[in-house]
C-alpha cells in the first residue's frame, strides 16, 4: 500500500477513536471593501490581500495589510460581508507601505514596515469597528485615556458654541440708517 494511503487510514482511525485534538480557530469578520482582488503568487497559489483600517481617524498612514489563501475567504449569508477562519495559536505577518526616500528624479522609493501578530490580535485589529458605541459613534477600547467622542455626541455642544459666536458677531443696526426699506 502506498505511504499516503497508510497516513490517511491512521488519521481516520484517530478521528474515530476521538484521539485527535480539536483545532481551535479564530473567525474574523470584515467588509467586502477591505478584501482586494485575488492574485497568483510566484509559487502559483491564489491569494487575497486584506486591508486593516487604522483605528485612529487622525492616523493618515497607509493601512496595514495581510495575505491569506483565496480559499480561506468566505461570503456571509447576506453577501455583504466576508469572513475567514485562522488557527487560534497561529501568527500572521502584517505589512504597511512607507516611503523610504526619493531617487534623483524625485520619485518616492517605497518600502514596507512589517510586524508579526497573533491571530487573536489580528481579529481585534480587523474588527476594531466593533468597539464603537452604537448610539453616539464614540470609540472606546477600554483604556481611560483612549476615549474619543464622535462628532454626533458633541453636536449639542457645537450648536451652542456656534450660536454664541453668531450672537457675538452681530452688531446692532439702526433701521433708519439703512438705505432700503
């Protein structure tokens, strides 16, 4: 019997006896706009690039990205979102493009910052939009100094400020001095 057949039989026996340990996975959900078009790697594999938006709206750097096999990416039942499952104890390499310098013609020379994160951390990075307060749109990650109110929650305050500025800018005018009536 070929070697491959014996390995397959051994795995089937492990599954039947319950000796095979269950693999824990992390399900990461994200919007369709964060997934790029599938591409073929140099090794001939179909891959998809997934973008991670910056959680801070004041952060103007490029978004971080990671690459997964195209078969890992699935549509949700409504067709508007996507999800992937990765091993919980695995690691993923994130990269962010950055300008290293300029050549003699003035064109930017691009490089990338890379870092390795656990798949559990990756889930929290990709799903950072879930930390927003649904009523006000405020973002809160749990740290006291990381609370950032949204414009909607400050709307009443801004209206009062604008009204006080408008009242201060108005100058009383004598109606008899106006050139028209």
